[in-house]
C-alpha cells in the first residue's frame, strides 16, 4: 500500500486516524466477519462507518475484519462509483483478499441511520477502525473464529 492510498480524501475525511495495530494474543480469540473488497478496505481505513446486512446482530465490541476472496466487487466501475458517488479517493491499486486485514468495534445494530453508507435492512454501526498486518485465513458466512 502506498502512502497516498492511506491518505484521506479532502472530500471524505477518515473517521479514524489511528495507525495500524499489531497482532496480540487476545486478538486471536475474537470473532471475525468476512467483507468483500473494496468494502473491507474502506471499513478498516475508517471511511465506511456502517456495514449493511440482512440480519440483526446483538454482538457488540471488537470484531476482526476478513477480506473475502470474492473479487466480484473489484471491477473498475465499482472503484469509479466509490470515487464519484461516495467521494472517496486514493483507493489502492490492489487489495488484499483471503485474510484478516483489520479490527473494528461494532457499536450498534440499527434499522435506520444517517450515514451515507447505510442502505440495508440492518446497519452495524462501526467505530475505532484499525488496520492489522495481513494474516491469511479462510472466511466463512456469519461471524466465525478465524484460524490465525
């Protein structure tokens, strides 16, 4: 990742300026959720403050973010949409897939939200996003315990 890909867009400022975290033994005990790229990158870099899902969750607290191996959303038109409509620039040229890339706190689960990112039946309100050094692991549906 280049320095320019870590900078926030003047149009859409990052909500979190925290540096990348490091792996600690306690992190290995956390559950993870798999999110397709480039959305996972937007979450762990503090741009995306809502994760849209069709299901409600009571889980609150830290959750590892797994970048799914599906590359369907890595098409040029998706990147253009993110830059043009969502006003996020400086996206990286390549995204890590198939592993844990960060950690975020799930603060709430709502059916309505003012965030520009909300568009689902349920929105998980995210906070304290931080990048982690990439660790390869297989993703799963729903929350799962990663093998890291």
